[in-house]
C-alpha cells in the first residue's frame, strides 16, 4: 500500500518515501512519505482555517452526524481495513476483525451519542446587599474546543488507538492533525479516505506521516499553532514530547508504558486465572500496553499455576510477529538477559521455526520465566513482548508490595473468589485500571489511563471530552 498525507481536504505525497515492511515475512509491503516541516505547517494552517470556517460553526448535532458517517464508512470498508491492519502489524486476522476495527467503529458512534448526553451545570448565586435587580446572579458553564490538536498514535493498535483520540477530539469541535506510527500508516490513510467521503469540512481532519525525533513528530508536537497534544506510546517518547511542548505550555494527555502486574490468590478459579493470564500476557504477542509482564501467585498454588501457564504458552500456534526486526531483537535481548540474570525458562525463550514464509519474519516464542529477584532488569523494565515472569508470595500485604514496586502504574489484574478481598485489594493497587477475574474488559465511558510513568490524565467518555474542550463560566446578574 502507498500511504499519503491528507491536508486541507486533499491527498498529497510530499517528502521522501520510506519503505513499509510486512513483519510476518520481512518483505517490503508499500511506502509512506516523510512529512517535511512545510507539510506539518500546512496541516496546522488547514486546521486553523477549518475552525474559522464551516467546522468551527458546526453544531453539536452536525458534528455527531459527521461521526456517524465516519463510523458507517469504516463499516462499509470493513475488510479493507482488516487487510490494512494485518498487513501493517502482522497480527492475527481474527484479532483485527473482532477487536481493532469494530472498536474503531464503536469509538465514533460512542462519542456521537455522548454529545447528546452531556449535562450542563448552572448555579444561582445569592449576593447579599446587592442593590438593584434580584440580588442574584446566574452562573453557567459552557465548553469550547481547544483548537488545533495533535494526535500521535502507536503501532500496536493503530486504528483503535488513533480513533480513540480522533473521535472525541472531533466531537468536541477541534480540528485534528494526526500522525500515526511510521511502522503502521495504512489504516490511518484509509481513515482519511473515509473522512473525505464523509464530507467533513476541509481541514477538520489532517494526516501527516513520518518519524518522530527530528521529523514529523517533533515538528508537530513543538508547533506553536498546536493547542493540545494527545499521545499514546512509550514513556521515553512521552518525556521527549513533554520537553518539546514545554515552550508553548501545551496541554498534554499521555497514555504511556507499563510493567503490569497480576495477583493470583490461592482461592482463585485456577483454570480461569491461567487462561486469563495467558490471554493478558500473550495477546497480540504481548504488544499491548495493558499486557501482563509480572505475575505474582500465592505460594500454595504457585507450582501448579506455573506448569499450567507454561503448557498454555507452548501450545500457542496462531500468534503474530513483533512489529519490526529492531523490536524482535530488543525482545530477544531480554530473553538473553533473563538467562544471564538467572531465570528459569519454563516455556519459550527463543525464535520459533514454522517451515514457511514466517521464518523470514519477526516472530519470537511466547515465554514464561521464573526465579528472578525483583531487582532484575527483566522484572523491572518494560519488554513489550510475549513474556511474563512468575513469582510466589505468601501474604496479601506482600502481594500488594510486589505489585506496587514499579515505576509504572497502568493496569493490573486480581484473581480471587473472595469478594471482600477483591474490594479490599483492588483500590490499593497503584494503577489506573484494575480488573478482577478478567482482563481488558472495557466500557468506553470509564476512565482509562495510568499513574506514575504510565501517563498523564484520563481518556474515555466524558474524560476525553473534558480534555479536548475548555470550560468557560458565564456569570449574569439577574
């Protein structure tokens, strides 16, 4: 596929083209243009013009209708989006067709619906001793869009996480300049095509392709015409964006990395806990920010749990590759490091052999480790691959101490049949999301985000609409 920029309602291919690589077999699969500073400038100007024109004048009803047209457009080209998503990421087709593309459609429809359900707040204020009038004032709050917002999305869930930000940004009335990962530009280009067909005013949505540091990402996040930045990706990149945006004091919303814990108590449904942990550790080959890399199991069931999880890992067959050769090499370097640090490799730990074209791709084995101290780099650093380390604990307090001993704090899972324990433990886990006896079960209205090095702010439902709009208080003497 040939990716293109979309600026001011027009597709263009300015900039030096770079190759796209199919991670399944390492073959070149297309090209994308590297946006120059001029392309980014044009995109920001186009957004500003849209706000001064038809898009800025659009009512909430008109914006909601536009979001629904976009959702319908993605749905009409469903298989085309699945092809693009799997081509860029190598993820199993079933995953793309049951999670990524349906969730993208759902994001636009959810925010179209939310526009009609937002409460408006008003207060009557008594003013003692006020001469004239009723001695009262009416205060009410309205929300206005921030302006031109930059949206930087990652390669692991390209369309889902792009639309997770684009939908509320447009719903709130902003103009968008989006930059997807240079690894996965295809579904973003298709989205621009759908938005074009949905006849949004030119400049309401703009798309630029390219790399980050010293390129399109840096040009966009440091641009004086950008009024807010929403980013999902690794923590180090988030820190770089924060520094780049500091001169303009640009508002930020970050969903960053994680080293997510699972706590498995001895009273848990062990079969469900093993199956759930296999899912939370190995879905999309561990390349989801919510995946579990640290598993703490109460000692009486530790050996049984480890053996069962190892069997699950060895039995996995339909798993995708790492996104790139560089990322594969990073994950394999942690597999080597784990051995050097003294880990016991229960399952995996290497490169699978398929006997077909996948042997030229970027696959690594789903891996289960045990035996490392909590100070080991393998236990503390985010790997972002299909790997978890399993360690025993003896008390509830120890489990919480181990789970919370991390610079990250995005998500956690707790497995227990004890309802009181679930309610007691979950609020004490230092993460933004805690799942009990499940994983990645999402309601789009709930807050999503992390603490510590895992992010700033919350996304989802009203939380996203609040970030992408500014409250304005109006006070009227009655």
